C-alpha cells in the first residue's frame, strides 16, 4: 500500500536513481572488462624450431608441458608426478591423461599441503626416484619454503655429497592472469633466488617450456620451474615431438640492437618485444631484448659480457632496463641491476631503469595498472635515451 501511495514526483526520482544505478553498473562492467583484458592483449611472439628436430606439432604451452612429462615418465620408470589434482589432469590440464597411461602409483593426488608435497618430493628424490612435484599456484608455495630452502637446497652440502635430492623438480604456475587477485597472481622467484643449491627457470612459451622442463627433470640439482599461467593457452609454437633439452643458465638474445638493453623473463619478454618495436617506431632507436630464461644461475655473460670479448649487450648499448611483474623492492631486477653497475659502470650512458610491479599487495581491479606494460617500458626507454 505504501508503494501505491508514492507520489508521481518521488516515482520520477526513484526511476532516475534506478536508471543511474543501471548505467553505473554497465559502465563498471565495460571498464572492468576493458582493463581486465588490457594487459593480456600483448602479442605472443611465436618461435620457430631453430634446428632440424624432426616432426613437430602445434602445441600450446600446457600441451608442451604435458608432452614433456609424458616423455619423462615413459623414459624413466622411477619418475613420479604428484600434487593437488594432478591425477585428474590438474586445474590447468598439464597432467591430463598421464594417470590413465602410467597408473595411480606414478601419477597421484596429494592432500592440500604444500609443505608435505615438497617434503615428500625431497624424500622420494633422496631415495632414488625422479620426483616431479606440482604446487598448484606459486602464491601457495610459501608453506613449502622451509622444505625447499632449508632442506632441498642444502641436502647435498650438509651430507658432504653423501646424499642428495637432485632428482627433484617442483613445477608451479606463476604470474598474472587477468583476474587472479591477491593469491593467484604473484611472482615469488626473488625469494628463492637468494638460495644457493636451487635452480630457478621461467619459460616464455611452449617451445622453451618443453625443452627446459626436460632439462630440469634431468638436472642433478633441485629445480623450481615457474610456468606463466597466462601463457598456458596463449602461447602456441611448433614443438618437436621427440625429446629435446635446452641449456639451463643460458639467456637468449631475441632481438639485437644498439641503443638500450631490455632484460626480462617469462611473460614480460613479450611485453619488452612490443616496447622495442614501439621505441623503433616512435624514437628511431633499436633495442636489444634478452630473455634471462634461468633466474638462478643467471647468465651474466650475455647481459654484462664480463669477459669483454668482444663488448656486447649492455657494454655495447650503454643503457639497460630490467622489467618484471614482481614488486620493485628486492625484486630480482635489483640483482641484475647491481651486477650491471659493477661490471659495466664505465660503459653506462644513463642510470639503469627498472619497470616492475609496485610495492603493494597484488590488486584485482587495478591489475592492468600494476603490471609493467609496454607503455611503462616505453616511457623508461625514452627516459634512458634522453638522459
């Protein structure tokens, strides 16, 4: 009865308010959709097989990882894969079909206990198995931090090389995906890079992912293999079907240039390639783009040319920019910048630039503004060139 008694004046106000709210919600949806997609619209730089590796297939990155795991299990009867939901194929489908092919004794689910997953992996590797663990999201690797840093990394050293767990590989999804928010977007590589005894690898696409993962599985040191989740389906390459490995600790020069050296890893490499194209178009300068590939140990020679024979990269360009998704303070870019300063000081023409995430928790709605996109990288290039 009260509703019926509302005057026409108030009905008009109510209708206007309702209309404004609907418009506001539609505007929010448009803005959210546009900014949530903004950073994933970088152009993935698909790669070609450099040598004759035989028959290839068009694989996305998750399929290339699945293929690498299939090869590892087929080649090594001691190899086991374990983690949350891996028996069902994993939330990103990287282990799809492997339990059906190799059985529940070799591909199996674990409780939701990252510390337990890492601890079990260390024990299995020390006992002689090739242990391939999956931590579902890198954001949740921190409960396993003690096991990886204090046990896995030190196992060989503290036993005087009597025992080791070098057969351990820990896979984990990594980085921003467009809607992950606080707990599904982080890049924790710098935490582990402070730890002698570990190797840390971040692939930039399908072709690299297969070869690098097989190298990690075969390596005699425990490895952490961070997989950029946004590239699982966005990165598609022609991938050799047969087994192949790629060197750990060796960076790749993806684009040669003489004005600024751009250094990144994982997803950020594709952003830097776009920034380099933008710099060529807008500023008329050529940038050299380097993918570190391996965070620990990282390839100082390619970046800094320590041997100076002949001068290359930063000693050639005289300028350097490092970009990564993780926060600025104590990000791994700090280490790279420090070594560049030590090794290339007399060759530098401008201060070293870092373009990174901000020193805040990873935001949800503001993710595109948090990430170091091509425009932020381009601004840093311009600042360096104009110094």
